[in-house]
C-alpha cells in the first residue's frame, strides 16, 4: 500500500513552512486540508501560503471556491483521494497538510455520515423544537424518515434534529449513510508539530498582530463589497467574524484584535484536543528543533516506515 505524508498541528505551528520544505526536497505537491483556505479572497485571515510559496510548489485546495460555494469534509475526502492517486501515478509522494481535524479524519478513516452540519438549518430546527416541543419535531422526522423515527424516542431530540438536518441537506435518510466504510486505499503516516502552549500562544498573538497590520480589515471590507453575505459559513471564521463585528460598529478595532487573539488560542486548544485522540500521530518537538531539522526528521522517519 502506497504511503502518504500527513502533517498536522494547531494553527501557527509551522505546518505550511515545513510542508513546503518537504515538497522541495522530494519534488512533490501539497494537498491543503484546511476548510477555509479553499476559498478565494480569504487570504490574510486564513494565513494562506504567499504568492512566492504558491509559485514554488503546486498546492491543491487553495483559492478554488468562492465564499458562497458549499464545501465539506466528504467532498474534500473524495477529491483528495483522486489527487493522491494521480500524484502516485506521476511518481510523487503526496503531502497532506492542515489543521482541520474533520477533513483529516474524512480522508484517512472516512466518515460515518458524510454531511457537515449547516448552522442556519440547525438553528431553525432548534427554534422549532423550542417553540413546539419534542413531539412536534419527532412527528416531522416520521414524515420524511419513518425508519429513523421508529428508532428514536421524542426525548432523543438531539439525534432527531441531526436526522432531520441530514435529510434536508441530502434528501436522503440518515441511515443510508451509516454503512460500513470501505478499506483504506493508502497508508497515511501522520506527523504532528508539538509546541509548548506558552510559545504557541505567543506565536498566535504575533500572527494576529501581523494580520491586522497587513490589512485584514480591508480584506473583509473587500469581501463584503463584492456582495457576499456576512453570515456565510465561510466567514464564520476566527478573525473574519470579529472584523465584521467591528465594521458593524459592535466593537472597537482594539477589541476585534483582542478577541481574534483569544478566539484563535481557544481554537488551537480545540485542535489539539481533537488530534490528541488519534494515537497514530507521531509527535515532533517543535520547541527544540528548527523547521528545517523537523522536515529532515519527518523524511527520515517516513522512508523507514513507508510501504
């Protein structure tokens, strides 16, 4: 089974720089597993690779969609698998890099239910339950998916709402997505970049300052001036939602910077919580080595494990 390099870690951990160094060393291409870098115009706030880096190494899933286009982990997994196969056919070792845990999981393990949650739809269903009660939404499920409703009691409202959500997003009952996943096609070897929390948070704070200095506010203004709704899921992203609140006069620019730093730190913590559940990840001490040294460590270990 062919082996794939996967580099994961929280935001600001150095994934982009290491992946580019690796791609140069082995003449390969990078598959970005980032749920926001795939969108055009979201550049500064998503810390995309810069123009020089993108010219040096071919990246997939960067600037491929407009902010109002739908994308989810299942779509990523299907397309990424095709790209991986194509790269192997060209004699290249694929490099997957990103911090979106669900996207990584979908690619490596598949998803039991390959449908992301839709915040607006879920909010509507939650409000309907709050107004009319559990029996009402249970009866609604019975009309569109009697098989699932038969398995659930009205007090299982969270599962009822999820089943309704899946049906309304796919026009298919949830049980159609609960079949066993196929065997993996590739051997994914995961490397994680582990930082001391204090150092990582300092890196996050510095990056946020740099984003605002480089024009994050103007970037958001431009996106909105193009006619995109501020409530789009793509803009429900740390950095963008804080700037939108500033532009709407809800908070000051200083508060937007403060909240972006705080919420990015919280996001990094959630990312690590997710990744720590996967015992297959090989963690590397990013505090003690340069990015170049870490890239060498990854290559050495990978060639010992591959195939």
